[in-house]
C-alpha cells in the first residue's frame, strides 16, 4: 500500500512541475500586448467543423500545432497558444449559471502553399475565441465551428 501512495505522490509532483514549467510567451498583435502558453485544457483539443459537418475547420493539438482555415481558402498550418496573464494563468470568461467558459487562442499562420490573397497570412498572428458549452455538448470556435465534448 505504501508503494502505491509514493507512486501517486510522484505522479502528482511530475504533473504539477510539468504544468508550472510551461513557458509564458509575450505577443504584440495589432499594437496590443498579450501573453500565452501551450498548457491547453484537454477539452479544447481536437478537430472542429463548420456548422458541425464541413469546412472551414480548426484543429488544435496538444503540442500547440494544428490547422486554421479561413472561408474559401486551403487550411493553414498554425501554431497555437492559449491566452494567459503575464504569470501564465489562463484567462477564462466563466458563466454564472453553469460550467461553460470561454478562452482566447493566439495563433501564428504557417504556409498553406497558396499564393496571392489565399496565402497571404503566413507569419501573421491572430486571436480566436473558443467557447466550452458543456450544456450543449460542444466546444465552439468562432461561434461556428463545433467539436463534440
């Protein structure tokens, strides 16, 4: 029994150190300063589809990689961070009536292989909202792209 307790303490300590070791990065987007980390809540991760069934899509992976698709354009590979304060505390807007909450993701566009206006987001930063609507059973990006919880 004591070995099991020791292992539990070790696992908890490693989990805490991993979470607290997440690097907080500073971003300037449209003249405003924001902070972000890659310590994403598990429920945010996954593949989101427009109106639950089609493109454009959003994909958020545990390591911060993923996809972001603008309407009518091939998906961009992107790098994500979740917005925090300067100390790394995730900024959540919570509901007063249920456990729903909303966060903001910061993203940096990579190349989608397109030229002209269909590929001109490369290297740019953007911010998108993701709502965790537990009462509806979905995570919702930009109010239009859904992923079942």
